[in-house]
C-alpha cells in the first residue's frame, strides 16, 4: 500500500477507464477523489456503482460535468440529470437489479464466469441474455463485472492498508475491492498498525494499492 496525494491519485486514472465507485446515495463514496477527477479534466468513463447519488453529491457530480459515457447501476431516481441525459441519449445507462449488481461484482472479484438468477425472467431485463433451465425453473445468466479502478471511501486505514468503515458506508466497497485491477481508497486518517482490531478490519490491506487522506468539510 502506498500513500498518495489527491493530485497523484488523479493522474493514475486514465481517460476512458472503467471505474467502480463505492457508496449508496453518496454515503461511502470518495468525494474528494471525484473532485480531483473533475479537476483533472478527464472523462469518457464507464461507472459501475449502486446509484448516481444527487446532482451535487458523489457520482452525481461526474454526471453533471459530463465525464461519464456509460453507467451500470441499480438506481438513478435521485439524480434528474442522469435521467435527462439518458432520455436525450447523451448517456448510456444499464439498469441492473440491486442484488444482481452486487452478485455480478462479487463474481468478477472471485473469478466466476457469471451467476444464475430468476430476477428479471419474463421482463425486459431478460432481453439479450442467455436463459438456463434448472429443475424446470428458468434463470438468467448474468455476466461478471470488473473494473480498471475501484474508488472507495473508508473511515480509516493503517499503514498496511487494512481498512475500517463507518456503519453503512461499508455497502458496496468490499465487493468492489475484489473486482478491480487497482484499488484507490480515500480515508479520513491513517493510524498505526494494530490500532484497528482484527475483527474490525473490513477490507484487508492485501487488496489495497493506494490510499489518499482527507476529511470532507
């Protein structure tokens, strides 16, 4: 694990990258990293996330600044700008049921070829997907998701990169840490090794490549 400045972390991320961004309506989302991406001028990103938050918060700021070409998410209802860009065909949106999205990310992280789920059978969700029948029941084959970078937000890290989250801010973050080539984590503080009790380590340091430190105002 290496500690970077926000500027150096922003320079690591390439134009057009696939980004997994943790959080739920902005909670557990690395806001300062997103601000750095916007300041860098880069875009054409594909974003895999639970939702696009709000226009002035979290992933929503990337949408408003038109840095995203495609979103794979389960919820865009709180961001009218995402909806507008989708309707005007300025932004490609793939809506995925929330549980299916979590399992596709998990499958990408652990090397599975996909998952089988009955969710979406008989609806528009099944369009273009392979159906498999097991014991007379139909399932959709949902393919795994992986990313170039996972951008996560944790409460604190130690100097080995072990991470601890605060309450529900953990949400999608641990799954995404498994499913990306590089993992960059925004934390509020770095503490000495041993300060985080073993049973409070929510992501082990072996999965973390870079840490940036900053408190949201």
